[in-house]
């Protein structure tokens, strides 16, 4: 999705039938707040349990067929629990600015957690699910989301610009970026930058950078880049370092994680 690509979750068990995925960018006005949209459908269409991966985003999951409509906050480790079961729907990735401007709360209040969508959207949750469920095709889904989110947008509510600039730099950095170097670029102390991140995002800059690197590695693996190339391109010290990090961040070995991507079928727009 644009300059940043994320994989929110993978099924707990490999499904012999491919999981369909299809992505779209939001309207340009929303792009400081919404990284992108991802439609999904399990191989059978039935709800399945998922392993939520480390993320630097707030993610809204709208399952069309079942009650599993949730919001997951940013997290530094994987999680599996009963609320992660869904099968046919769409997810929306929100930046820290989007979390505040669209949900009215700072991202730190969601960090590490999973919440019922209705608890944060109220009656609008059912309205959104109904409108999406009635959409005749995928382009209409994404148009509905653009209209819905634009109507909720309060652009005057967002984290300070310095924190957002630092957050985006960490997402887009192709190589390892030292936090002290980033702080120097921004003209603040490392301690000041860390306090800003904890106050507004709920994760330290170092943790955000680690998750961003993990997500870059996952993205390359979904493109069949291969384990050695992925380790090098993402700046891991060596293959054992790469293997340890993938296991620590996902609870799976790189080979086990890749097995899920073999059963993902990306549907072009």
C-alpha cells in the first residue's frame, strides 16, 4: 500500500484453499490518516482464527458475515485469541494521526489490545458493516470507506508533526535507522523523542523501527523474495539473526511463516 505495506495477520492453520486478498489506496485526502484498505476472504469463506502479527498501525476489521468486528492496536508481538476469527470482509490501516482524527483517541490507548469495533464506533459500526455488505463490488467497497472515513475526519485532532514525521521516517527507511540519528535530524534529544512516542503512540521509537523492519521482511516474503535475500535487504546482521527476529516477532520460523503466504491469492483490481 503506497510506500508502506503491512500484513496484519495470518491464519492459525494453513488452509488448503487460497485466501483471497485485494488492496486499495484511500482517497488522497485520507492518506496522512489511512495507509490503505485490504479486502480478504478465507478459502472457504468461513471465519477462521488468526495470528495477529506485530504492527505499527491501528487496524479496523469489518467482517461481513460474523460478529468478529474488531480494532487491533499497534503491538510488538504476535497474539492469538478468540476475537481474531474472521473470514470475509475488509481491514483499514490507520496511522497514529488517523487513530486520533478518526477514532478520537490517541494510539497509545489501543497499544497491545484488541477491542470491539462497536465499543469505539457505537451505532456507526452496524451502519458501516451494512453499507459495505450491500456494496455490489470491490471498487464500491473502497468508495464507501472513503466517504465514511472522510465524514468522520477531524483533521485538527492528531499527534504533533514532529512525532508523525519521525513515525513515517521509520516506516519508510530502507535501511536500519539509528534512533539517535533520527533525533539529531529532528533537532531533539533521544529522550525527548522517546517520550513523544510513548505519550502518543504507546511504543518506543526503537520498537517501532523493529516492527517496521519485520513488516518489510514479511512484505518481501509475500513476494517470494526468498529468505537469504530478505535477510540482506532488510538489514539483518546475518541469517541466524533474521531467523531469531522472525520467530520472536511472529512465533513462527521463517519457513513456517512463508507456508501461509503460499496460500494467499492476491486478486488484482
